[in-house]
C-alpha cells in the first residue's frame, strides 16, 4: 500500500509514548499484573509474561521497575482486579475503531470511551460491528538500520521459526504470525539478537480508509487523542491511513 509505512507509524507512536512515559508504563504495568495473575510470576513458565517483559524493554522500562511490577502482582494476586473490556465503534466517514482496555471500573471506562467518540463525532457500536474488518496477528517490525542480515536470510529465519508471512518496506521488515505462534517466533528472533522496533499481537485492518476533509481529520485525531489520554485504555486499533 503506497505511502503507508507501518514502521513510521510505530516510530510516531513511540515518540508520543516517550513524551508521556507515565502512560506507557501504566499500560505495561497493568499487562504485567494480568500476565502474572493468569500464568504466574516466573517468565520461564509464562510466555505471556515474557512477551510483556519484551514489550516493556522495547519501551525503555527499567529492569527494576519490571521486577517490582512482577513482585507486586505475585505478592498480592487478589488485588489484581483488572478486567479486559473491548469497545468497537465508528469514527468520521465510517472509519473503524477498536478500543481495548484494562479497568477496575467498567462504568468509568465505558463513559470515558463513549465521551471520546462523541466529542469526535463518532459513535460506539455493538460487539463485532467493526472487528470483522481486522485480522488478529502477531506483528514484529525490524528497522533496517538495526539489522545486518539480508532480507532473504531474515525471512528464512522467521519462517523457520513459524512465521506465516514476511514483507519488506523501504525502512523496515515486517514479520507476521498467528497469535498462537507469536511468542515462539519472537523468542527465536530474540535468541539471534535481532533488534525489534515493535513486537506485539495486534489487530491489523484488512483495508485502510483515507480522510481528506479537514473536519474529519480534526475529529478522528480528537477521538484518538482522548483515548490515548485515558489510563484505562491499553490499545486502540483503527483503519485510518495516517499520514506518516
């Protein structure tokens, strides 16, 4: 798809997160707590926790902060009362938006998410109203500047580890996996000292929507900014083709 650089979007997202470290650390802290509650505090026996730790390190979270989060969650499992909730809805011109949250107060989160959509002239829909337009995939992005391997060698390494697809862009490589094989592929690349700009299970749009009307652009940015500011919101997926 011309003009759509996944790596540029990741860099943009990381720069936003760098400007608000507290937000990204809150997000990852909750993911650590949930992973420990669901699979225990030992990363060797908990692939989900290993994935979250890798995400934490990719976002420059200090090791002692990671360790404290694991110990805190392990020491008081009963206090980890976050619930996973997902909202689906529409932004301007029918753009599709999925919001994933971890919350200890579903009423508060629902009100905040609804408010974000309303202020950007969007609307919350029913479960399943837009998720059929996305595919759940493990996605690993590798910056070319961080990788010494030839594209073919990296591709074979990824496919041998269980990846289902590999793509080359101007500035990066993309490895796609099923959600089930994501951990194994990520760990195989990590074992070969491959530096990953991003590695996560995500929702990838099957098609993207371009917005040209200034009012639409203002409204979708407002929705996404308000969601980004909400500590309960973990991830936001959409099919708007942002300008890199």
